[in-house]
């Protein structure tokens, strides 16, 4: 490999040339300035807490995933249970048996974000490992093995009877395809997104790194649909139409105190998506992003523009909810939730 090619494919250069990998603060800096302006207008640094009165902190941070899922009609949600710490592997197995769970399962912290500590669990050893690392109550969810995964962002202003879908992101799981010549490690290192996850992947696939993968065989490297873990986010806003908005109106209007956020879901087909035949894995409130902006090649300034409109919507929704009698939380209350959130998300 030439020196130029080595530089071009180096992790640093890949990140430099693709803003989606830049430090969080670069994209958020102009957004933070706008948040400060909106805070001055609303006379509250945490005005966003009134955007979803039915969700802790409006869903910015510190909310219980389990409590939010319980607000959604059960037909849309996979079987889910919350397990409190401290606990033991034996106790967890007993709870799983009582609720009729079968492996593989998904374990995730009840309070968390960006895929932190989200794992697929296959056996007792996986439960042992998870319990040794998790620091907060966690959620066990049946594995939803449907082919399509989307993030659907919904917005409804309290003064309006109906809302709209404002963003749809598709998720392409991180994977490699064999050619009958290269080893798994070579396939990983030949793909930018996979190479950036090398530290984790070399541990996960340590027994197979030198294995030559047959031509055409696809290996899913990461099964959790999170951008931070290598999932490619795809701008699917072309799917937005009146039918989709009406479908998510029907779902959202059944969720008390919810106006603004992203449904992370799986479904069998686009037809099922439009008809609402979906399984909602998580519902994230005002702290969620319209994740279609992370489509490779999406303009940085275009992304900033989308996020500014996003915060304008938060402000308007929160203001209208306040006029209807919902209050902004105090700064002291917000600090307490933030401390709890940091404790839960610190490894």
C-alpha cells in the first residue's frame, strides 16, 4: 500500500474528512448558542422540560426507558421487563423464566444513551458479564428480528390537533462480505466504518480474525443500530407522506404527555411501516436528534440548519405547553436528574 493510500485510509484522516465523526461539540456549538438565546426568551435554561410533560426532563436526559415504553400501547412494544440492582444471575434467570423470555435477548440500561451498555445476551455467561459491568437498573427486551430498522421523528404542537413526521432515518448495520481470499481482519480493516470500530471488533471476533470468509458470505459485525457503534444512518425522508404522519399520529396521540421525539423501531416491510405494524424498541424525547443528518455526505451546514429548526420546535412546543399549565422544571430539579443520569452512564 502506498504512503498516500495509508494516509487516506488512516482512522484520523477518515474522521477528518467526514464530519459525522467529528467531536460532538463542533456540531453542537452553534446549536448551544441558539439554545442560550431561546433560554433568554423563555427565562429558563431548561425550558425544554415542558416539551414532553409526560416524560422526565422532556426526554432530554435521565428518563427511564422502561417507564416511557409503558406509556405506549402494548401491541407496538416488544416484551420488556425492568430488573433492579443489586441482583444475581440466578435471580435474573428466574425473572426471565417467569416472563417467558427466550434467548437471544437485548439488555440495556434503563437510563442511558447512544448505545451505551446495550448488549445481545445469549447465555448465562453473558448475563454474568453484564451484571459485572452495569451500574444501574436495566431493561431486558425480547429480540425483534425484523429486517428493517428506522428512526421516525414525530412533532406535534400542543395547539394543533395533529402532528407530522419530520425525519426518517434508515439504519444499515455494520457488516462485511467475504470474497474467498481475505481474512475477517482484512475485511474489517478495508472498510472505513468497520476500521473505526477495530478496538471493539478485535475482541468480539478474536477467534475468527484469521478466518478466510467465503465469497458472498455476509457477517454482521455490530447488531445494535447505533451510529456510535458503526451503523450507517441513511436519509429516508423521501418516505415521509400524509399516510406516514397519520399513522404516527394514531400511535402518538395514545401516549400521554408526548409531543416531540423519535421512535426507534423495527418492521417487516415499508408497507408495515405505513400501516403501523411496527415494534417500537425505544421512544426518545426532546434529547433525540433527527438522525437523517448523519447520512454520509450530508452537508455540515445543512445539519446545523436542521438542528436549529429542531430546537425552534422544542421552544414552541414547550411555550405552548406552559400556557396550558405545564411548568418548566427548576434548575435544581434538572441538576438532580443530570447527576442521576451521569452516574448511570459512567462506566
